[in-house]
C-alpha cells in the first residue's frame, strides 16, 4: 500500500485471521519446546485481548498434547491498578483476575498479550504477579511486537515482529472481544491511545491486525 493511502487513513492489514491462527500455532509449539513439555505451565492473559489469545493458545497446546486440560491452565491477570500511567490515561474499570485452581507458585507462567510496545503493561503484570505468588519462571508471549520499548522487556515468543513508527497505531480485532464490529486499538501499550471502537474492519474478517497512520 502506498504512503499516500496510509496518509489518507486507509489501514494496512498486517495479519489476517489465517495469519493469526498460524502465529498462535507456532507460539504454542515454541512454548512446549521451551518448557520441555507441558509440566507446570500456566497461561495468564492480560485483558482485554490477551485473555482470549491465552485461551486459544491453551486449546492449541491441548490439541498437541491430550494430557493438557486447556481450562485448567488458563487464567486472566488484570494489571489496571499496577499501571504507572493511571493519572494520564482515562479511568478504566479493572477486570477480574482469575487464576487456575493450582495457583502460580512454582509454576512456569506465560504472560500473554496482543501487542508489545513500551513494555509498561508487562512491567505492571510482573508487579501484579508478586501479589499472587512466586512462579518458578515467567515468560512472555505476544501476537505482535511493534518495538519502541521504554523498559528493558523482551518477549520470549512473538507471532510477528512489526516495525512501526511511533505515530502509527496498531489495531487488533478478535472475535471474542470485538465481534464483527469495528477494529479497536490494542490498548495504550499498543497504539498509544485508549481502547475504543474507532475504525472499521479492513478485511471484513472477525480477526485481524492492521496499522493505521497516526495524526
């Protein structure tokens, strides 16, 4: 797509639904390989879109190893009250943190998020984990790494490394959180703006990742 089209506001699709599915399949295999099997794995998704991504990853792990109970290893970790930008960002309602029944002590916790940007959401997630237990190890899986880190944080498993300018917005749409409606910014760490329905789907697909030119 030309720079003129981007400047005019036409989003550029970087991951289709099929691309997202392939990326998650690869990440699931990487997680099993890095852990040398499914023992003690826990997937904690960061709301909003990290949680359905964690559920999809758990389902793929279970499809690979029938001994894995996808529901039993999946949880949600809300980081709202641990963020360092609460004074600058619009007020957001915390979502419920849900841990697997086995907890996270001495587990290998894989944090799952949609887009890695500044790293501040992940820093908040690490702080939140301290209040919940003591994992043996913590790893990070993201669908998209767009660069522009402000903290020394790196993902262990990445669906797509996506070079961007800081003015561009990376928008992720998943059927679980966005349905068939408009694409939404993947949170302040992804696009530098609050989550909201402010762009239509570029492909008509339920799942997609697009880049939009910033102002």
